[in-house]
């Protein structure tokens, strides 16, 4: 038999072995076996090699090495053991225990290495001759390494990574360039012995380069270690050894001055890593409500938790919005602006003064609350305030714009990220497999949720099977169609009705407002908000009832339901806005009248005083007495604040009544009721994820809409979200039952985000409209006296920037420039879209190609499998024959045989597996046992069928390789 | 037990952080929870094993249909009884943690689903898997015909090389395209 094929097969074996074993010392018995076999094979191979290349000193060398290692083994093992103990005792007391086994691993490793070296050398005869000399061996080894790299790269790399190579023969180690290139750390006593030879002066630049590479590789290994599916013990060992290696050789890198610098750099990177890790820990410690959410997650699964995560995300956004408005608008005005009572817009008018401090008034955000930093009207139009000339109006405007811009940015970025994560999952080709492999939510820790999950998985399986069979009989398609049309009609009626109701109520409230709010009852004053909140509460329930008519699949039904609620909220919001627009127009008419009156009033005032003193001294009128305009901006802000407050209240009250009270009643009345309340009609409530998310989204929409006119809105919302978090967490844990239908969280994530984006757009639309088209009130707010609010930009440009800047700006805003720019953007969008389309097409093509490939593979595989099977059977037969010979001497021989068969199969799949029968009982037998059965193998089957077990796997491996590469 | 924090030496704590996807707090919490499961006199020893039955009393695993498999997969015990040391326990939590990669998650998922440990998911494995997912009660079980249909469908989709079993790379291929897997293959303490 030609030596080369033998060698390659041997090579494969080795690699596979190492690969599968990956230095798992619990598998020592396996390795021992292989070692035995290998040693046996070694002898043969050596002989064969000798015959083939008679003068090759290499094999002599090999034998020498072999014998040397054999003689030294025991002693070395002992030494090593001692050393190990010495080294590791600092880390872990128990480490010593496994040292004996480790020493064995080491031995086998060494064996492997020796053999590998030899083998490779066998491939290149020319290198063989200079084997004896150390200096040249260095070269050889380096070349060998290159060979390895080029030839068997992937596997070799794997191996190098996985292998904890402690020892090679001394000569190899001394070369010091060899171990680094292979990335295998010789970090045990050899290193210590030859430490002197690792001095940088002795290394050539290339070697240094290689050393560096090796160190880098080790570092990479350390970093990637956590992503390896190995048992912890093995990872620990690898980590320690790589760290030792890195420490040892890092110092050797760089010369003279450079060395110090290098050491410093290394130290700094270490410090930096540590800092990063600490920072990471700190960051996770800073995430609020993590434990709460995890608790909920483990009780109710990921979908309920996703609501709370969304809530937390919303909280984060509002935190930033609040920071912007609070830090740049409210605080500067409160600290540096004119104090309360200095000018009319900052004073409560005389007429309202009496009741300005009443709680009812304050609750409505009238009185003192209205004339404070909380609302638009309070801000002065003074261009610069305070000692460092803070540009208040500009800041106000920019914060308003920044709020919206930031929100857009965040929402779109999150959407993009979500799309990245789930974008690939849109094809339906793995419908069943996904249901099978990914439907269990491992977070579920509550038996009840688990039962619900079982049920829902079963139904989903059954439904999928039914759909697949397409035996679904539509018993009465006309009836369902009719019912669906009817349901949609009813829903439309509901929507129109609620829209009209809101419009009606808003108009009525304007009448009340004209009459003066004091003359009306509490209900009449808060009618709008209450009606809106009640509609938001009851209409979804109505929709729910209506949707039972439709008989949709629950998932589809949920989407319909969400869409309808969305439409309802949107309709309500927009009716509200339209009504508000009417109110604004009314106020502006009123404003005109007031403005006229004020000029009259001022004129009369001046006339009255002018007769006495022509120089017109400042007349001291208390600012509260000055007549003033209606200030529609503050009115809008107030409306939104009231809306938020009443919405929050309704949410909390529904929570308390609908969830808590219901739960209490059900629990305690159950003893004395005629039917089972818990299982029967009222039962406990479920947590309505979609409804809650929608509520949150609309709430946020109102914030975006109103924040410009009421800077306090983000603060209020922050408060609301904070309270919601605790209240809802508590409510969920104490009075809700897990959902019957457990939906996946991830599927709807981007759906919610898309809704948020739509709401953001729709809510900025009216805000921008009012800012751009309606002139600001003449006597309140930061923009009073200007024609339009955005004039503040113009003003700043003219007065605060050098002339050339405003010139440049005016050029840039010239339509001649803006239009081409827009055109360019459109072109870019078009280009990107078309490229994405072509990528998609390419994807489809690739998919097709893959499929055809699979078909081919399938055929090939079948043949290969057949062949392999026959081979395996033969091998089994011979193996059992061989085993029969041995059985009387030792019963465990057969067992090992079987073990190995399984093991060989397994190692294709599990690289870190440990089919770990006890090691202890094998070892004493080893010297006798090991070679025994192997001899029979070789003897029985001859060269052509050397180790059929491996032959059998060599063919399927063609297809397995990708799976190996993954690790 | 007040000494739990000091029991984990700083060195090993940082090593564990290096080797798992867990943060320091999580490792400490895991250690606390783990020592609670141990007998008093075993707590000093980092290598003491907790039997599978006691691991299963953890609320996080209690209702998991795969709890036995999970313990077996992560156990390094020589008797294959599914008992876990603290390090095995950390391995488990790391694989199920938030930040673990899809690759490692799918690798362990495969091993969990591979009931007979033969390296492929064959029909028997899939059947057991379905039974795990549908629960123990009779009314949620699938009947034989449905089961057969289901398994055939799954093999149709996932078994790319058509050898009648799903191997690791096929499994990972399927899993990697699933939107839900990473978010649901999680266990947190």
C-alpha cells in the first residue's frame, strides 16, 4: 500500500480525534485507545517509511523521538504533575485531582504531534535530511507549519485552537518559532527550561512576526472562547494556558525601547479590557426594572414582557425629551428669565386671582399653573436672557424641532435594527420546523402558562397539518362573508359615531368656555377628555365582540382588532385636533378684538397721563391689571395636558377596577357563589398586550403633538410611565392570569414600531402646520411680536452670525440649490431601491441554485450512505470476530469497541462532547489492552481496509465539512 | 449564607466572565442560587454536584418540558445522571443568556433535541420532541397519523440532504432563519 494514502488517512484520524476530543480530558480513555493504535501504527509506519526511503533520517528521528518520549514519559508525567499542581494550586484546589489524566492527555498529544511532524516531513522528502540539527529544524518546522496552513487549514486551525498542546519533543520546542505559528502553547516546563532561548535577540524578524501572529491568535482565541460549546472546565484550561502563553511571549516581542513600549501597550490593553468589562457590568446594573421584567418574563413568557420592555424603551425616549425641554427651556427661563409677576404674561390676571390657587383650578392646569414655565404663554420674547445671553426664543424653537427630530431618528433606527434581526425570517419555507424547534418559550416558568403553551402549540400543529392537507371545508362561505361585511359595517358605524361624538363634545365645550367655565359643572368642564377616554376604553371591547362574528384565525383577528383600535384612536385624535383648530380660530378672532381694545386702552391711558407730563413717565400699572389676549398656544397646551391627565387616570382606574377589583371579587366571592367564578364567566383578566401597547403609542403621540405648546408634557409623561411601570408590574403579577393564546413577541415588534412611526408622523403634522401657518399670539410666548414662529431663525442669523454666514445660508436656501438637492436625494433613493431589488433577485437565484445542489447531493449521499453501510457491516463483522478473540481475556474490550463506534459517529457532530464512561477503570489496563484489538484489526483486514470505521466516515464527511467549519 | 460572595474568588469570577456570556451580577446571582441548592456541608466545595431532581425544583426549569434533557446535555457527570456542578450550571445559563450567540444557542438546542445523543435528529427524536411540546395530557397529544404527517413535513423542509435525519448543520440552517429562536431560547434566573 502506498504510504501516502496511509498517511493521509492517519492524518484524518488524528485531526478528527483531536477535533472531536478537543482536549477534553474526560475523554482520555478514547485518546488512550487511539494512542495505542497510533503507536502501533507508528511502528508499522516507521518501518514502511524506512523501506520506502531507506536513508531518510527522519523516520530514524521519529523512532528516536518515540523511544525518547517513551522513556521519558513516566518521569515527565510525574514532573508535569508536580508542576501542574504547583501552577494551579493558586487557582483551584481541586485541579490537582485531574492532573494525572491531564498528563496522559499530554502524552497522547505529544504522540500526535510527533507523528504529525513526521508525517508531514514524509510528504516533503527534501527536508528530511537536515533533521538532526536544531537550527535547521526550526526552518523545517516553520515550513511544515506553512504546509499545514495551506493544506489542511480549516481543520488544522480548529485543531490548533482546540488543542492544548503541552509538549512536543524538546528539539521542536526549542525552535520556538514552531509553537507560535501553530498557535499551540507550549507553556509547560519546556518553556521554563528553554526560557533563555525565547529571547528576542535570538529571533529573526520573521520569527518575531510569527510570534506576534501567534500571540494575536491566542488573544483572539481567548476572546472567542465564550462562543465555544465546550464544558466550562475545558474552556478554563484553554483560557489559562492561552493566557500563560500570551504573557510569556508578549514580553519577548519588540526590542530595546520598542519592547518597553510594547509592554506598556499590552498593559494598557489589559487595563482597557478590564475597564470595558466593568463598564459593561455597570451598564447592565443601570438598566432599570431589569429584575421586575425578568420576573414577569419567567411567569408570562416573552410576549407580556415585551410590553414592559417597550414601556421601558418609551421611558428612555421620554427621559431624553424631558432632559431637552427641562434643561434647555424650563430651567433657563425659570432661573434667568424675568421673575413671576414682572410682566403681564407672567402674572395671573386680576379676574382669576381669587381662585388661582384652588385645587380644582390647578388640577385643570389653570391659575398659577397656567402662568408658569409649564406653558408656552409664560415665556418672554426677550432675545437673550441672563448673564451669559441665553437665546431663549431660539432655544425654545430648536428644542421643539429637536424633540421631533430625535424621535424620528430613534424610531427609525430601532425599526431598522428590528428589520435586520427579523428580516430574513419572512420566508415560509420552514413553517413546520420553526413550529417544532422554536415554538417553546424557555422563559416560561409558570406551570399554568406552560399548560397554555402546550395547548397552543398543539393547536398550531393541528392547524398547520390541516392547512397542509387542505382539507379545510368552508361550510358556508356566503354566511361568513356576509358576517364579515356586517362586522366591518358595524365597526365603521362605531368609528363614525365616536368621531361625531367627540366633535360634538368639543364644540359644546367651546360654548361653555365662552360662557365662562365657572358656571358649569365638573362634568361639563371635563367632558371632552372624559368622552375621549371612555370611548378609548369601551370601543375596543365592542370591537372585540364584533370580531367574534367574523370567525377569523386568531392571529388575523388580532391584526384586525389592532387595526380597528388604531383607526379609532386616530379618528378620535384627529377630530380632537380639528375641533381644536376651530377653537384656535375663535381665539384668534378674539385676539384681534382684544388687540384693538388694548391699543384703545393704552391710548386712553397715555392721553390721561400725557396731559400732566409730556415726557410720558412710565405708568405703574400692576401687570395683573393689564388687559391681554387669549393666547391660543397656551390653550392648546392646556388641552393636551388635560387629555394626558384624564387618559392616565382612566388607565389607572380601569386597571384597578377591571383587574384588581375583579380579581379580588372573583377570589373571595368564589366560596359563596352559585357557579365557579374562577373558571366560569368573570374569571381573572388576561394581560392585553396589544391594547396596552396601542395605548402607550397614542399617549406618546399626544406628547409629541403637544410638547411644543406645553414644555411640561414630557415631564408629565415621564411621571406617568414611571407609575405605570410599577402599577402594571404589580397588577400583572397579582391579578392577571397568563394568556390563553400565547403569541410570539418578536413577530409583532416591528408592527408596533411601524405604528409608532405613523403616529409620530401624524402627530407632528398638525404641530408643524400650526407652527408654520398660524402667526403667534401678540402678547405671550417666546415668539410674540413676530410674524411667524420660525422667524426666530432668521433673526438669529442676522444678528448673531457674521454677515457672510447669513449670505451663505440664503444662497443655500435658494430654490435653485434646494431643488437639485431634493432631486439628488430622490435619485439616490431610486438607486438604492433598485439595487435592493436586484439583490433580492440574486437571493432568489442563489436559493434556486442551492435547491438544485441539494437534489444532487441527495443522490450522491444515498450512494455514499449505501456504500458506507456495507463497509460498516463488514467492519462490524470483523470487529466482532476480533473481539471474540479478546473477550475471554477482558470483557471491557468489546465495550470499548462499541464506544468507539458511537464515538466516531458522534465526533462528526459534537466537537465538545463527552461520552464519558469512567476513565479510572480503563487506565490500568491500557498498556495491555490498547494495542490488542488494534493488532487484530490490522491483521484481519490488511492494508486495503485499514480501519474501516474511518473509511466509512470519510465519504459522508464531504458533506459534513461545512458543519465542522462552523466551529 | 453571607460568605457566598467571598467564595467565588476574584480570579475565577473574572475568568467566568471571560468564558460566559454572563455579567458579574448574573454570575454572582447564579452562584447564590446554586449554593442554595447544595447541602450545607457541600457548599464550600466548588465541585460538588447537584442532582438533576434538585435542579428541576428551580422555578425557571420547573415547567420546562426539556428540563431533563437540558440537565443531561450540560452535565459533565461521569454517570450521565444529569447532575450539575456550578460550572456546568454556568454553562447552562451562559448558553441560555440574553447575549449568547445564535450559533451556540442552536448548537445546544440541537443537543437538547437529540434525545438519544447520536448526533442527528431522527424520527424517534422528532417524535419525542413533539410529545414534549404538546404536553403530557391525552387531549393535547397528537394522534399517530398527525404525528406521522408532522414529522414527514418537518423532514421535508429541514432534511436537506434527504438522509432521513436532521443533522446539526441542517438544524442550524433552519434555526438561523427563524425570527423567534434567539428571543425564546432564554432562561434567566
